[in-house]
């Protein structure tokens, strides 16, 4: 398993980690298999979203804030309940196919680390699993 380290600078952000994950897949030498990307945090997530137009990221963060505002009638006393709920909505990981030694993403797709309780030091785990026939 490989580890990516991120330093987030905003309370909420979506950070494109596609290049880093693609590099790890290439370095692994795996021709066919799966790539598991996991955020071991309860106030962050991993998402596959359009990576070309930055307005999509802005719209996504705006929609999440409208659905789950920072200030709400929450019971959790640490002040980051909204971040926990957004993390639940995004999910903490993605499982993506590898074919011909390359991560298989759609034309506009990118992999994002989603920060909901920053700024913080964060970790992303990447596990590359070779197909038994590779």
C-alpha cells in the first residue's frame, strides 16, 4: 500500500489527486487489476468527478453546503458535524479498474480528495491489486 500526504488549506475543498494516483499505478507495473483509493478520515472523502471545469467543483461544494450547512441543529459537540455528514455522502473511497497498465477513467473524470474539516494534514491510502491473470 502507498500513502499520499496532503496539507489542506481551506475548510472545504476538492483536491485533484489523479496525477499522483496515476503515477502510483504506472510505478506498480500492474497491467490489469484494481486500484483502491481510501481516505482514513471521518470528515473527508474520495470522489470521482469532472476534473476539467473548475465550476463543477465549486458547484459540488456549494450544493453540499446548502444540503448540510456548517451551522445546524447538531448534537455532536466538536463543531464539525456537517463535515462528518458530507463525508458520509461522498464516501471514503473509490475502487477503479486498471487495464493495460493504466487507470481507467472516463474522458472528463478525475479523482478528488474531498476536505470538509480543514485545514488539516491528511492521508490517502492507495492499494493496487493485480488481477490473478496479470
